């Protein structure tokens, strides 16, 4: 599935989810949270995934809530 706010990949049995809103320091919007839920549920259903790792594409992991939305 294609996402607009996160990047999702796998490396063997590791699922990788990267927050990808660098212009707003990965602020957590409603859309990003929905995508995180969808991606983690999909990986949870995949019996080949044993580890889930979260990273971010910015100077910080997340600035917190996106109060502009």
C-alpha cells in the first residue's frame, strides 16, 4: 500500500516504518496516525514479520502533535 506520510519497507523479518514529514519535523497529524495504524496492523497480520522498527526522516523523531491541522 502507498502512504503519504510514512515510508514502509521490510528487510527480512524486520518491518521498517519511517515517519516522513520532514518539513514539519514529523509532527503527528490525524492522517499520519491513521497511516501508522494501518501499517502496523498490516505488519501484525504478516507472519513473516517478527520485529517492527520506527524511525524518522528529519532532525528529530517527531515534534509532537501537528497543531496547525
